[in-house]
C-alpha cells in the first residue's frame, strides 16, 4: 500500500465555530491586557541648572496641586511627565507638565501645560497651554533645558488617520519671548 507524500488533513479544516471561538478568545486576551497594565513609569530629570541666566531659586510648582483645563469625564487627569526650570528668567522655577486623561484603553492625547506661582509663593496655577489635547498629539521625548521646553510630538496628517497610528512626527521647542511662549519647529515635520 502506497502512502501519499502529504497526509490527508481534511479533518483540520476550520469551521465557522472555530473562528468564532478564536475571535472570542482573542477579545478576552485584549480586554484582560487593558485591565492588567504596568505601573506608569516616572522619569527623573538631571539636576543641572536649567535657566537662561542663573540657577532658579525656590521649589518648582507641584503639578499635583493644580487643576488642569482638561475634560476627562469619569476618569482622572494624570501627569505623565514633568520637568522644571526658569523659563522666563525671573530666578523662580516653572514646571512644565505633560498631562492626559487616564483612559483604560488606547492612547489618550496629551496636553502640555506651564505651571508657575507668584512671587509671594502662592498656590501653583497653569499660565500657558503649549499643546492642547484637542490637537490629538502625543508627547514622546520631553525636557526643559537652556530656558526652553523641548518635545517630540506624534500626530496625524488628516482627521482620517486612525487614532492608533500617528503618521506625523514633529520636534518642537517653546521659548519665552516678549511675554509669551513662542513655538519653534527646529526640523520639519516628518511622516512616519
């Protein structure tokens, strides 16, 4: 009796119920992975002077003490990254915070806010919005150095690009000039 070179695998054809079971199992894994997330990473900034002219004096404002202008519905706003330095040359440090809504799934857009406190050391407050969450940007690299805020922003070329897949990358810098933060884009936006 001669055996074929390839065994008969007719018993292995997937039926629709197999595809439904596979899709259900995959949906369960995705749902479970959205619940079981690792703790948020925190980045430490180097302790180098970050002012225009002289080292800043005083304690930088704490972003935890600020109500950000961010609508998060039933979830909390979360400070993802922060950095401090004297941005306006007055000798007192400001804090720049990257904040987004603590959404259970997906990547919510970021807002970038400058926080300061008055000369009397009063309550910290937001004085500038550098990136508005409505602009659908995500901040990756982020630092305060040389009296300026530096960031890499991921975004979208059109409203038709799905939120999962940003297709534009911009390296940007904000510098305090004549009473306002001026945005400079050192390099052209790149398509990912």
